[in-house]
């Protein structure tokens, strides 16, 4: 129960009336005492009844959306009580909207449903529970209010900001693929079968080998030799000390009062944060290669090391995007250590794309480890100077040029689609000073 300020006024009148009745014995004071007690009792009962038999339903078209999109949610408030509710306040306390989305509905008639829509501009990656929803209602005199908490299990997963890449060009002679690989793979429609294994979650049903399944009395699936095309691995630097985040008060914005025509014209901008740029670049490149039929793997070392073995297809892309939705820059392992430990597990001829704002000279030792194992390293450098740091990437760029390592530089405020579609280049300076 919530006691509102109006109750204090009634209480003062009641106390004054009691004192007046004791001092003067005048009848007016006794009437005021009876009136205040009746008002308090009636208001409490009314407020208590006003919150019962109210049902809230929240509906949305999808529970997976990208950063920068507008999340639309439908609220349905049903009064199942046989009497009209004077007012109902609905508060979205899910944390999806930072300021709390509040709507007040007046005179909700008996056995009726009131609907409204809420809109949120998604400016944070992560997983958000679409609950609780707080309901408030009270008496028409404004003395008391009661609160009801409604909990649901639905969660919204906000994926990274993605840009649609038409191409991601590699230098001549460094295109991924062209190396004949003989290893077992679960990929769909490779050239030759290499054996069978036991069925695992996520394996396509059309790869089940029914004769072997019948003999062994359990599901068995076919494995194939990989086609002559090398893997693409994406390494994301999640080391806490190398990333830069400028002070930015942009949070999830409640757009419930904004006209719909404005939503289509609003242009989303990534936060001034090197990690958000890195995550967006990793997600966009992963989608480009996955939808091009390439075998893609992912590695990063945040608070926990995340390694997604190289696979092909939409399922692999979904795993990468969902991993990037939750990953945070809280790791203690430098990117060079991650590269050196994983290099032994990556097949020869693979292309390794390293995304980092790090300018530490040791990063070249990771490049050397990849070259020794016959891999093709590609660097995507995010310039920390454009995000407010006092140092830049000039020395790193110079080292990459001398080693003829393909690289690409991204600055704060860049159009990621244009920069990434320009592709990477050998020994051609793509560094731009701000």
C-alpha cells in the first residue's frame, strides 16, 4: 500500500477536529470526525479493490533485434472486475527503457481491454527481460494506492549493429580458399563422404545415414571431406585495457510519445566506444562470409574465453551474433596471447582477421606466429586517437606495411559500410589523420 499526500491532509483535518471536539464540544467537529473516518475507510477499500482482477499482456513481433532498431511492444490491460477502474498506471520496470515507460489509463470499464504500443530505440547490446510490469491503482480521492507486480519470462536479445556488406575485398593473391583440405566436416553438400558419427544436436536431418542407424539402433550422421576452401577466422580483442569509451549519456530511449514517421528518419550512431565499433565490425564481417558460403570461426577472450569452431551456414552465424550480443570488454588476456594459443588449432591456409585498437608492439609476434603456420593474417585497426586517446596507430601501421600485412583502419564516426567495402590492401597507406 502507498499512502499519498492527500491522506496527510485528511489526517490533519481529523486531528484538528478531534482537538476541537474535546475543547469546544461543538457538533461540527463530530461531523468532521465521522466524515474523515468514513472517507479514509471508503478510500482504503476502494483502492484495494481497484488493483484486483487486472490482467496485463505484453506482445512483440520478435525477441531478437539489432542495435539501432526500434523495438515495438504491444500492451493489453484487461479489467476483469465487474466495476469500472477510475485509473490504472502501467509502469514498464524491465530495464529495457532506462527512464521507465509509464502510461496512465483512466476510467477502464468493466470487462474491457485497453491497448497501447511502446517503442524503444535499442542503443545497448545484451539480453533484457521483458518484466516486471508494475500496476498502480487507487481511490478517486487520491488517499491510497496499491501496487501489483506482474512477472513474465520473455527476454529480448539485442544483437550487434550490422551493416550490409556487398563486398569485403582482399588483396590480390590473398583471397580465402584455394588450399586443398582433407579433414572431416559436418558441412552440407561437400564433395565426398568420409565416415559416420553419432547424431548431435543441430545436425541436419538430411545427413542421417539410415542403414548405419538401423544397424546400431541410434541416429548416425554422415561426415564429409571439406571442399578446397580455407576457413575464415575472426579474432575480437576483448582486453579491458586497450578499449576506449568516451563519456556518453545515450541510453535506451523511450519513443512511446514519438510519431511513427520520425522513427524511420532517425539515424542511429554507434556510441563513442572502440569496443562497440569492434563488435559491429566483427558481426558484419561474419555475416558477409557466412552468407557467402564461407566456413567461419570466431575467437575472443573476455572474462571467459569464447571459441566457436569454424562451421558454415546460418546456424553458425546465429551463434556468432548471439555471442557478440552478450560479450563485454572485460578480459585480461591480450589479443596476441589469444592468437598464439589458437594458431595451433587453425588449419593451414586459413584467413585470420584480427580486430583490435591495440597499438602494443607485441601484436606483431602474433602476426609472425600466423605466418609461420601458413595462414593469412588481416588486421582491422580501430584508431584510439580518434576516440580521444593521446596515442594513435602510426607505428603499428608502419610495421604492417613493412611486413606487407593487409590492414584496414577505422576511425570514430566512419561509415562502417563504406570503410569495410573498400577492403584491405597491401603496403597501401589507408591511415587517415584526424
